[in-house]
């Protein structure tokens, strides 16, 4: 008879609990043995005539008088009992390769295997003693051992009375614990029933995030060389997210957002050092994200972005400890993820395919003015970004990404003014120069230990201007580089905390063949972006993150004084 793959058969619960629970079934037998009226009805060593009687009825064969519900329960139990992936019965505990003589439950397992033959394992020869189990698995496993006991009782040798006494003693010893467990299970069942009766929706989960941000510019000069007035701002970013699933594997995500914290670029003139969670100040509620994520086969996922899509919707940004989408991790836009990922924004499609556990391919296309029917707009005629990325995962702790992005009329809102083409305008019409760019990036995240991770990236963008704007600008190419190195310290001081340090160079134009009268189209100097933060997890739902951002030569110009930005972010999540 095939043994069920659970409890002692599959290692889904501690063997000590097995003995205690197994004893519950034997307790009734022991009671019958002590009763004068029933001593003759069971074959035990004390029976002088060695009479044999019909064995007890197995659980799965007990007549069902409770209707369809019981039918389903017994069907589920039989499903586990006939699990095709279970090994044949283990005859020696050494067959379980993840059980060693030094394990605290080794002797209990050895006894169950050698004396009762009541253990089986997984196809790979493991026991998995710490794995959780379901109530169906427990019932099927109990049924299997009871059948084994029935065979022993019906046999000529019977059951060792000493074993029955031992099991009774264990039951008495753990009686309080078993009663406590029973009460806790009853309590949990009651809470689950309450949640089911009062849930928000049977298909939709509601979550939210509120950020209170306090930031200030302590010193420095803006990108034009003018002194920056010391300014302190306070505001918020509020999100409500509805995640709806129709099949259990798909997600329809609708995110409402209101922003009430202005961008620091208004003061610094350069997007360097701007906060990721800063934006509008009017606090208008908008649909910030609307997407549908669904599987296509076993290893492929498809994401349809209808609004405000981003690269991280379908591709890893290979920056797990710093990329918290503004609510956690790094404070700045540059520190959150590699700058080239910002070339993608808007509506479109993304695909992610996994080749086993070690390799992942992502591809996507997003247009920032997809819904606009005007000239030079729409999903194909307006600004867009297209991404292809290969992610290598040699281990759970090491990820390496190789990224290519082609973009039209897009910038990253990081780096110098030149790298964002903000100096390339024609005074007569005020339009920016059309551009086409190809970006190449390599990203690394390596968790060297539980408390330390190394990360970073290197990116190169080759941009071509596509218009002369009335002859004022000669068409040409620009070479743009950026890089960063980060150190992360997970669980520093407390589980859930994260400390991070990042040093990098925001996008810089290192070479240019574009000619604009009176304008230098290359960044001659180098500015470093230095950022440090400490995210303290006050509770499971509240985190406080103080941090500092230091720009050594704003806009990659040594003539500008350093800019120092301080910020405190408080994140409430629910």
C-alpha cells in the first residue's frame, strides 16, 4: 500500500508531535485493553487463547453521513494518501539524507522506522522535518499509521504493551500543551471566519502608503552659479493601491496617488540630488498606475501598462536594498536605481521570461504620450523607450544585469542639464531638440552576508540630435556616462532596518560633436553624488529614514559650491 506523503510519511511536522498525536489514536485502544468488557475483542499479548478479530475500520472507509462536504474532505484525504511523488516506505532512517544522528528527533524517527514502518520521504530522499502541513495531510497520515497499528494488532505478535504505556505517559505529560494547541487552532479558525465574513473584497486587496517628507538645502550654489537660499520643505506622497486577481495568478493593479512635496530642482536648477518621492504640490488625486499582470505559460509573465508604467513593472532593477520606489531604501532618484531605467515611462507592454532559476529575460516598450492623438505623439510617433535585459542569477545572493535601452525624445531627470538636453532649445519656438539614444548598462547586487551587500552599476548612453532647429544647432552625438557603488547593511540594529551608502557620478556628457553657438556642449568637470541613509523600522507599518545627500560640484561644474541636502522620510504602510 502506498504511504501518504505527509507527517511521518513526508516529514511535514515534528516527530515529537507525531508521537503525541499518534498517541491520541492509541489512547482509545489502551483504554479498551484495560476494560473488562473489551479485553477479549483485541489481540494483545495478554490474550491466552490468541484469538484474532477483524481489524479496526480505516478512517478513509468510515461511512459518510454528512453530505457533499464530507465527500470533498475524504476525497482530499485520499488525494494526499495516494500522492504519486512519495517514496516507498523507508526501512532504515539512513535513507533520509537530511536526517543525521545529531538531530534531536533522530531516535524518535529511527524507532518509528524500525519498529512500525510508518515513515516515507520525498523523491529526492529528504525528510523535511521543519515543513508545515495541512489538516488534510495530517488526517491522511494518521490514517496510514492507524492502518499499520491495525495490522500489528491483527498479527500474531500484537502490540508491545510497553509501547502503549509509553504513549499514554507522553499524552499525559503533554496534555496541557495539546489542550493549548487545540484552543489556539479553534481561535485561529474563528479569526479566519471573521476575516472571511468582513473582508474588503473576495477578489481585491487594498493597501496603502503615506510618506511624510521633510527636506532642506543647507548650502551651495545652483547650476547657474547663484547662491541657493536656505529652504526647508514639508509635504507628502499618498498612495492607495487596489490589487485585484481573477484567477489567483493574475493582478489588476489600480493605484491612486496624491503628491504634496515639490521638487528640489526648482532651487538647484539641476535634477541632481532630487528626491524620488517629490513631485507636484497640488495634492490632486490621480490614477498614478494602472496595469494588468498575467502569466503566459509556466515561466512567462506579461504586463500591460495603461498609465505611468515603469521599467520595474516587468524587469528587475538589480538594486533590492536601495530601490523601494521612494517609500523605502534610498532617498534620491539617482540612488534608487540606475539612471538609464528612467528612459522608460508611460503606457505599453512588458514581458518577463525565466529560464529556470539562473537566467531571466525581460523586454518592454513604453510610450510617455501614448494616449495623446496629436501630432508627433501617440504610442509610436511620440516619445518612447524600449528595453531588453538579461538577468543572471548564479545564486540567491548574486544578481548581474545586462541592459539595453533605445529611446526617442526621452531624458532621465538625473545628471547635468546637458545630459538632459535642457540647453538644446531654440529661443524662437522654445522646443527641445529631438533626440534618439542607445543606452547600455551593467548592474550588480551581491549580498556577501546576511548583514552586508555590495551593489552598483555602470552606464553609457550615446545620443544623437535629430534636428538643426532652423540652423542654430549642428546635428551631432553626445557620449553620456554614469556610475555608482553602493553598500547596504540589512537589519542593522534591528530586524527590518536598512542602512545604505552610495557614491556615484550622475549622468555626465563626456564628449560631444553638437555645436551650439555660445554654449559648451560637454561637462568639463565631475560632480560626485554621495548619499547616506538609515531606515529605522519603528513598527511593522512605520519606518523613519533620515539621510543626507552631498553634491560636490553641482551640474558637473567645479565653479559651483557644493550642495548639501538633508531629508527625513516617515513612511506609513498598511
